[in-house]
C-alpha cells in the first residue's frame, strides 16, 4: 500500500476491501461485536488461491505453518506535505497480485505518484517467492540508484 498526504491509508483499505473475498479468513473483534474488527488471519484457501498462487509449494507450506493474526488499523495515519517526499519512493507492481489487483496498484500510483514504478510480470502478492531473482534485482537497482 502507498498512502500519502492526499491518499489516505483508510481510503486504500476501503478500496482493497471492497474487492476482498473473505473466503476462509477470520476476524477478531477485540473492541466488541458492534465495532470494526481489530485483527485478521488469512485461511489456507485464501493463502493458496490469492496470496501465493504463483509461489513455490514449499514457500506456501512455510507460510501456512507460520500463520498469525495481524492487526487491522481503523485510525488514520497522518502524513504531512511538509515532510512527505523526503525519502524517494519506488512502487513495484506485481501484475498477478490477486490481493491488491493491478488496477488498484495503478490507481494508487496515479493518486500518489512515486518517483519510479517497476513491474514484475507473472508475480503474485509475494514476489520474494514467486519471482525472487527479479524482485531482488530490482531492490539492488533501487538501492544503488537512491543511496
């Protein structure tokens, strides 16, 4: 995700969430059932079909054995125009990401342009597993260019 001073984190979450299939994911409501969920965990069906669909089976197996609840934030992240942009940003598009579809990734890029956009073709949500050589090559290139 790529929030900025004019594109809020919650706006992105709502956009992604509107396309999100729950499948076998579970939610916790630590602030009570009448409040938004506070954490979630992806189930094996979602992990297999949406997050790791192009990744090697051994990486999926490790991910499935390491599942933990992750926090869901319902408060706005404050980013100011004065300090935002001091660090160069590069967005890496994963064109087969079924969690944050390419259309949503392109929308974030349009609404909050980074300094540069890279694309990893045939990559799922986990490019470090589905396309590790390409991903780390891009990271190396970014580190050399912007250090």
